[in-house]
């Protein structure tokens, strides 16, 4: 796989592990099963429990695909650890016993500022894939940001998603295909388009595991985005070769002008870490910025997203909405990000693990847990509504 290979991964790996013959997965499962008994894993009470449950239930290479990061995983770890280093500093006796978590994103009211990040290949995690995720997000009354590599078509997800949904686009190199895709996204009722600009994953574990979509899923994916010339009659090598050249991997800023010329839907840019890039995005009229390093899956050594958030908020000066993702594992992390000026946070791995562990019920549960933890964090810091959250709640 080249660093720019999009969207899935391992274009040079032809075969996917068969769960039935994966001995290491079996022994992993045994080990975790005994751990499960000790920690009563049938009732996950936090994101980490869902991670352990996913590890015990999922096929090894697929679990690794979700969980691991790029190269030495410095950025992956730092995303999480940067939150741990930050301290909450609650004022006392504020007389708050419950909190209203609702907010607005791009003028749409949602029940909590915790959104579901675009995550590819969800049919590998659970047979219902993104359809299960869409239903769980709708039940939580929050935004599902759907990856263009999610494994179901724009329309299939839209039918399952009765709640607000955004579409994250990896750009087909064929601009006619790209244009049609955007038109379908608009028609299907997606309320925003996220352009992910930090392209290409580079993960040792996926190369070691030879993780790749099975041919049938890759064919469906390519056809779903509009490459209808790809068929099941083609060999696996032919499909992989087609995929390797199907995506725009050298985007530049003028792409946003083109996109703006074909759609009126609000646009977000995902993958921003630098002030100058944020300023450029604002100057182009982009509606929202997602501060992100792709969950530490792309270029190792980049800073933790939460550490760059204050810079971006300062540069944007309220001219666009600012979101962040990377390393959110607890309700207190959500509070910290909002205290530093994020309008909302996106979570990736937490719900991917939950989907792998227990399908729609898992995603519902992990969202409910994060919600409860965040409400507890608000009440404990004397915040009865989102607007009460501010920087004074953090130790500087
Ligand atoms: C991702 N991410 C991602 N981002 C994107 O823009 N398009 C995509 O298709 C994917 N696919 C994907 C697959 C998997 C398995 C993961 C874990 C992540 C990145 C994602 O949107 C988000 O930036 C990170 O997941 C946030 O970090 P946490 O919450 O996983 O720590």
C-alpha cells in the first residue's frame, strides 16, 4: 500500500485472514475470555471495556485495523495522553444537579456535542456495518459523519439514518464521478460535506496482517461511489489495481472552489492542525474545521489534536465552527475540548470497537456511556448548559 492509497488500505494485499483459521486470534480470544470473567466484561461501563470486548470478539486483523496507529504510534498515544495531562479544575457549590447537553452544529440542534467520526470499512466490523451505526446515532440524536469508504452506498446509509448525517468525501479522481457523487449526497439529504485532507494511512500492523477488503466489498465500494465499470467478473488484482488509481491523492485548495461551484451544502475541512491552514480555510468560506491528525493513523509524529485546538480557535475567531477529534475516551475529554473552544467532538475508535463488539446495541451503549460521563463532568463543574463550559474549568 502506498501512503496515498485510498481509501482502503492494503491495495497490495490480496487476501484477508479467515477468522476460522486464524490461530492467533483463537488464542487471543481464549486469553481475553478469562480476563472477561474476572472483569465482568458482559457489562461494559466505559470505552476501554468496549475495546477489550471488541478484541475478544473480533477477527484479529480487523481489530488491529481499528485500533492501531501509524509507525511507532507516537501520535496515537499522544492524542489520548494529552487529555490525561490536562486537569479539570471545578469551582464548588454551583447548585447544579443536572445539565442540558444539547447544542447546535451548523444550525441544527442535536442532543449532545459528541458526533460520530467518519470510519471506513464498517461492514468488516459487523455485518450490518454503517446501517447499525446510523440507527444508533439517530437514537442518540447526534450527527453521524459517514465515510465515503464506509461499505454501504450514500443512499443505503441515508435510508437507515433518520438523524442528522454528514458525508465525508474521499475524492474520486474522475471528476465526473466526483460530481455525481456530490449530487447524490445532496439529494439523499446529507447536511454537510467533510473533505478529509490528511490523506493516506500508513500502518505497520495492517501491512503485517495483510489487511484488505475482500474483493466483493471493494467492488461494492467502488460501484457505490460511481465507478460502475468495476464488476465482480474482474479479478482481485484488477480490482485492486483500479482502486489504487481511482482516488485524488494530491488535493490542493482550489478543490474547495470546485466543490463550492457544484453544491450549496455546508463544507467542512478535516485534518487541520496549523493556524495558517485554518486561516486559509476561513478565507475560502469553509463552514467548519475539524482539528484532527486522523486518529494518529497517517503521519506519525504530528502533535495531539487537543494541543493544537487553542491555536485554531484563536485563528478562526468565530468565523467558522471548530470541531476536534482524536483521543476522546471519556466524558471529561469532551468537557476539556469544549472548554478550549470546540463546538463539538468526533469519536472514531470508541464506536468502531462498540460496533465490532455488539453491533447497533454496542454503539447505542457506548454513546449512552459517553453521554452520561459528559453530563457528570458538566454537573461536577457547575455547568447546567453547554454555554457554561469555558476555559476557567481547566488548570492552565
Ligand atoms: C478512521 N478515520 C477516517 N477518517 C476519514 O476522514 N475517513 C475515513 O474513512 C476514516 N476511516 C477510519 C477508520 C478507522 C477504523 C478509524 C479508527 C478511523 C479517522 C476518524 O475519522 C477520526 O479522525 C479518528 O478516528 C479520531 O480519533 P479516535 O476517536 O479514533 O481516537
